C-alpha cells in the first residue's frame, strides 16, 4: 500500500490541536502525545485517506503508533468534528480533515474512478431550505454524484 502524498495547503495545526485538546478535556479523555501526533500527520495528508494509509504514512515517518490507537483517535476526531468520515461506493471508510475544504460534495466517474470535489452555493441553499421545511437546522450534508466520462477510451484519468 502506497502512502499518500504530503499536502501542500496550509492548515493551522495549532488551532486544530487546541480544539482537540479542549474536546478531550470536556469529554474526560486523556490528552496523549500519540493522539496529537496523529492529528499533526493528518494535517499533512491530502484530502481523503484510510486508516491504513495513515498508519503506513506514520510508520514511514518514524512514528510508532498502533492501528488501535489510530482507529480510536479517528473516532474521537470525528466526534470533535475535526475529521469527517465517508463511505464512498465500493470503498473502505475514508477520512478527511474538515477544515481543508468545508461544505463540499463529491462527483465520481463510474468508468475511470476519478473523484471531483466541488462546492455549489445553490446546493447549500437547498440544504437549508429542506431542513427549514422540517423545522430543523442543518449541521452538515453529504452528496455523492455518480456519472460517466463522455469518452472512456480517450479519458485522461483512465486507470
């Protein structure tokens, strides 16, 4: 399994760590160096990653952390809303940092497997509209659109 490439977009890691530390204290969880190191490494990764990719990435960078610690920390980061969990069609569980590209959705090509992340203000308004119709306040949403390449034979993203 190949570890993902390091992400170049700037993320305020100290702010993330402060938010996570506050969450851990409020929920009466221990604030460990391993948990903080996992969050630091997540901030280095590109958009989506699996727990196994994170494990490989950390071990290739000299971090000695167990898979169990990674899984439990990902669960805490999800509860804290620093990481979001996705189950894309046919994929294992994927995670991404919520602050990297907030309020976005996903478009997949069913032929070549390409994924496009996009933001549509009209969709955000629709989410608010639908929630209001049921006297609710939207927290987040997840939309996955599956489409086809116009010409799979000439598709530059074809595997």
